[in-house]
C-alpha cells in the first residue's frame, strides 16, 4: 500500500533574509519558524512520516526541541533545493509508489485543510501535482531600465506553491534526468520529464517567508488561528 511522506528541504542559508542564522531557525511565536511548518505536516493524518533534510554542516537544528512524533532528520542536504530533494529521496528509502509531498520550510502558514485537499485531489492522479493560486493581479513585464515593456495576460497563469506531490519513483527519475540549474521546483522537473502536473487551488496564507517584513504577517496569521 502506498504511503504519504512529507519531505522538507531545509539546507539553505536564507541569504536574502540576512539574519544571524538561516531563516528556518529564526524565532516565530517562541518556536523556530520551521517548527510551525513541520507541525502542520505532522497533523495531517494521512502523512505517516515527515522528513526534514538539512545540511551535513548544520549548526542549529540540535539547539531546538522539535517534539514532533512523525519527524525524522536527514543530514544529506545539497548545494541546491533540487540536490537536497534528490538526496533526501534516496536516503529516506521510499518505495517507488509512495507519494512524496515536498514542502518549503519557510511556508510556515500552510493549513492542514490545504494538504488534505491536495491529497484527496491527487490520490488517483497518474502524475501528481501541486498547490497553486491563479494570478489575481495585472502582470507587467519590465525592460532593462525598470520600465514596463508589456502587459502580460494573466489568463491561465498560476503562482506555484508547495506541497508538490508526486510518486517517489517518478520524482526521482525526473530529478535525475534534469539539469539541476534549470529546476526551480519539483513540478518543473516533472514537466521537463514529459508530464503535466495537476494544479490544485491553494491558499493565499500559504506564502513563503522570504524577507524580514514577512515575519509580521506570519505571526498575525498564526495568532489568528489560535484564537
């Protein structure tokens, strides 16, 4: 029987954030930011294991209490997201038919409902897919001087989110076949491998904490959920 496994690549340095440690370890409501991410995945009944992939030289993970029963850590992170996912897939020893949900460590406002919707929608899908949002705003293309060169139709455009859910065998093959430099997410690897992942509508709250100002919004969302 196929299992549902969550894989969270967290070997990045968070250089755009500019903090004293990688952003996944910054404090958010008295916990590391990544704890909130892992806690949501651990709450999803269908997910049997939550694996976080960190760098072999990670100096921060062991400084915190994670207290999440489904959680295991693999110190096999690579120089890029694609490498970390590929290494994690190999080390976690998933069967080819297991579903793997790859999720960004910094998307800490993910909801259990969104993950359950993704799983229910894709359970019988031949390819897999991802959470995403239809583009709501007018899209502009800039020229080299920061001026508008064109207005782009948003018809059919979506903003990719995570989790992105694929069979372990297919995802491993797609990542092995792709040039790592060309892979921005798991779906792009699967696309290059000749498949069409399914888009499942996500949630605007499932944003990626990228800059220091994003922490205030994440705090507000998490606080509102407690209320």
